């Protein structure tokens, strides 16, 4: 194994994690995930063997998917590439699939938890399994280890365990995405299977049969053939088969094909996948059939048998199913399968001919407003109209597809980036000038566009889709209605990858207690604080593996983006209430921040009530802080949340008040006790009359409504003097007291 100093040199694990994150985002199946993780495990950790132990669809079973070993192999080890194993009765599997910690078996030969029969066949030595968890859902475990005497026993070091857990966090996100893509692919494949079943059904219907003599004169025609040709048996017998079985020529002014004569002359069976039959009654039918010579006992040709069937409807249905399998039923555009096919063709052309193309990912802005306001029928009609509007702006050779929901994909063929940008801007302008009308209501809709160049250097279809999607995400995050062009050195995209990295670090912090609580005092402005008692706000920090304390501004965006915020809030509430319960005689009031996601999470209210009962904290010592934007965005649920806890005696504070455009309009609907004036106004009141007027106005309105006020960002004595003059009740900021670890707040 490499020396630890060599591995850690130059921040290599961090670089490896970033590269792994990028590779995992391009993973399309379990094999891709293993192929991404295996080289990192070997280079950084020195473990050449990697596997996934996944919760199987069959209850009580685990599916083990392993990367092919480079050491000892047998038929049994190869079978372990994908194997379902029962969990019950296997102590090691029971611990792995139930633990929230890393399970380490230093030596499988001696550890009592291992199945010695399997160990003897597989030659396991050291086994490490790291839990795969995402949004409180257990996906399974990521395994690594050594095999055989050559590799021996190598238990992991503490830094290796930390690195493995970080890798497992990335793998859990990738595994969730792979399963989502596989489910979507299965749905599309089902459409193809339906086509095959339809073809089998159509092939099983009764066939039409005609027999002739050696001269090609008709001897017999069955009822099905009568119906198709329009000739009854009595009228058809004795006539040349070509007269009854009339076919259209392949081209104008050409003689019809005589399939019976051709088979008789060749003396062998001729099959025809498609012929155009001209019935006696008029019109035409598409048929398929076969003509075989009939021989006597001596092998002489005595005639022919013609078997055929009407495939007109079958061909129509086949074309329809083929269309449906590659097109979106709602808009008539190509679907994701068609888009990937077009991308693949352009990529092959770019590599062969060097022609430039541009891939665009389009995501409608404010589509949800139409859906929520007018219903899905209106949303469907909006998508149809937008599809027509986009199509009008494209030229022949361009490809527009609906990828799902309100997302579209475009391939702009044979265009350099500057031309594609101009087209994208024209599409945005056209949509900006468009108004969707529905039952006397009109809606404006915008679009965010991500773009990436497609040329001979492009890696793959999956990489192109990922790049365009990421660029679109950045465009949407920048304020919607924007266009963003992907670049390998793009800082905005790098920040998005950084957000992805924080997911695993947050999971690690939750599982390994890396979160820490700080507190910042809140003091009265016009009078002295209550002697011996503390009024404070609980603040969250994260201590990383190197012991560095990280601000929530760095990790909470990722927590909210990937719906981890309620789990973080639960950790904060549980630990904060335990601290208050232990020091309640010295606490005047403790403010605890809650995210907007927790407001809309019904089980979270029950959790808070249960925690209050468990800890015995007096509710009048608690004040829950919610932001103005979160409250307004979830007004009905916020109102219910506040009402439930206020009935128990808890107080509520509206944080960052004044940041919204409709702050005062919503204030009457929110039964809060305290307004925390947004720091963007407070920090400038000593030099900006407008900010001073805003703070005074908020305070006066609060007083009229019987609410207390707290000024944030009080960073100087001059600001504090203005607050005293206005009459603001409390102040919080560096001029009053800095945040400090919770344990030191009450220290003598």
C-alpha cells in the first residue's frame, strides 16, 4: 500500500473525489458506477476489489454486484458478479444491511460474523462495507477489501474510513439517479415490446391460400383469399393465377410481377415481404406471402401453392407504433430516445467529417404556475403551443424533442456556437412576446437554455446531455430567462459540482456527528439585559474532517437543493432542546432557525412535539425562526405549523423581514411574535436615509400589531444609537456580541 503521506500529498483525495463525482454523473448503469469507483479505491486506498451490496426487490434478500477481481478467481467468484443472497441467518449481512456505520471485518477467516463456506471459496480477507443512504432511505452498502494471501489482511486507517464514507455519499446519489434512468428506459422499452407482441398477434391470423397447376392456372382459392382478391372460387378456377392475384408493378409503365411463374421456373420457394395486391373490387392491399413449387413423387413440378396475408393494417400499426416509440404523444415532437439517437448520429458525423453542431437543453420558466392555476389540461395545451413556436424558429436539419415535463432538447446541426446563440436568443424573444391565454386568463412564460458544443472531441451522448443539463441548471439558478454555454473551466458549473460534493459531506456530518451548535446573544436596546439569563439565537456550523469549522452558507444550499434540510433541522432541534433543558434556569429565550422545507413537512411538526415532551423544555423559552420568503412560499402550511406550536406556548419570529416585495401584505396572515428586520437595511441606517426610514417603518408597523422587533447586522455603535432612537426592542450583531460555541456561552 502507498505511504499515507504520498496519498494525501497535494490534496489528492479531494481531487480524486471531484473526478469521481464527475464520472458518477455520467454513469448509466451499475457497471459504470463500479468502473468509476474501482480505480479510485485502488489508487487512493489500495483496495483493488469493489462491490455493491444492494437492497433487492425480493424482501429479505440482498443483491451483490461485484467488480471482476484481479486476484484469485473461480467459477464461484465469477457468479458473484450478480448474486442474490438471503440476509436472515447471515450475521455479517444482517449487520451490514442494518447498520448506520462502517462495518469492518479485519480477517474474514477468523471473524465469527462471516460465512466460512463462502470465505473458503471466495478467499476473502479484509472486508469493509460502507452504508449507502440517501434521504433516509437505505440503498445498501459499498464494499471494498482484499482477497487471498497475496493481499492479506489490511484493515482501513481512520482517514481511509472518512474517504470511503465520502465516496459512498457520491455513490448513493449516482445509484439513485441510475435507478431513475433505468426505470424510465424500462418504460420506453415496454413500448417496443408492445410492438413485438402486436406483430406476433397479427402473424397468427388465418392465411390466404391459392394453388395452381404447372401452367399457373388456378385450381383452388380458400375463403380468406376470396375475400382479399374479390374473386369467388367458382369464377377463379381455371383462370391464370396472375389474373386473380393481380399485383401492381414496381414502377409506372412496368408489367406486374408474376410471382407464381417465377417460383415454377426456379423450382424453389420465393418469399415476399411486401407486395401490392389489386383486388377485383378496386383499391389495393399490402400483402406478404410465399410461393412454393408442388412436386410429385418423382420430384417433378406439378404446380404451386401461394400463401399470403393482408398486412395493410399491420404495416400501418407498425408505422404508428414506431412513431410512438420515438415521439412524444402530446406535442408530436421526438422523445428522449429520438433525441439520443439524433445526438449519436451527429456525434458520429462530427468525428468523421468535423462538422460543428450545438446541443441545447431548454427548461420552461413558470410552467408550474399555469399547471397549478389552470390544471394539467391547460399545461398540456401550453406545451403544444410552445412546441409549435419553437419549431417555427428552426431550419431543416435541426432537431427539436421533448425530453419530459417542461424540458426540451435541440440539436442545431452544422452551426457554430455564435449562430446557435443567436437562434437561442430569437427563441427566447419569441417566447417572451407570447402570451398563453386560457379561459380569460393570460400567462407569460420564459425559458432557460443550456448550450454545449458538439464536435469530434465530445466524449459521449451521455456527457453531452449532462453538460447541457448542467448549463441549463446554471442558467435557471442565475435568475431564469437566461442562456448559459457550457465550458470545461466554467466556475458556475464548478460550483454546481461543489454542491453535489456537499451532499456526501452533509450525510457524513449527520451520521458522524460533525455538526456543532453556536449561539449569538440578542440583547435589549433600550434597557439592560435580564441578569443571569441569556437571550440568544442558535446557529449551526459543520466541523469537517480536518477540524475546520464551516459556515452554513456553504452547505445549506446543497441541503435545500437535495431535500436534506429537514434532516438537518431535526438534528438542530434535538440537540438545541437538550441543551436548553439542561440549562433552562439560565435561559430567557432561545431562537432556533427552521428551513422552508421543514414547514411543509407534516412529520416534522410531530417530531418537534415529541421532542418537546421528551426533553421537558418549557415552551415559553423557545422561539422558532422562519424566513419571510419560506413563510410566504408555504403560507397555508406555515400558518398551520405556527398555530400548532403556538398552542403549546412556543413563540415565532419572522426572519429577514423586509426582503420580500409584499412583506406588509402578508404580515397580517402570519401569527408571529417577533419581526427580525432584514440586515440589508439595518447595516446602512447610519449613512442611508432610505434604509433608516425602512427600519423605522417596519418597527412602527410591528408595534401597531403588538409584535417585538429585532435588528440584525448591528455592526457598529452608530447603528446601535439609531436603533435606540427609533425604539427597536432588541439588537443582534458583532457590535453587541459575536457568535460563540454553545458550550462556552454560559461559561463563567
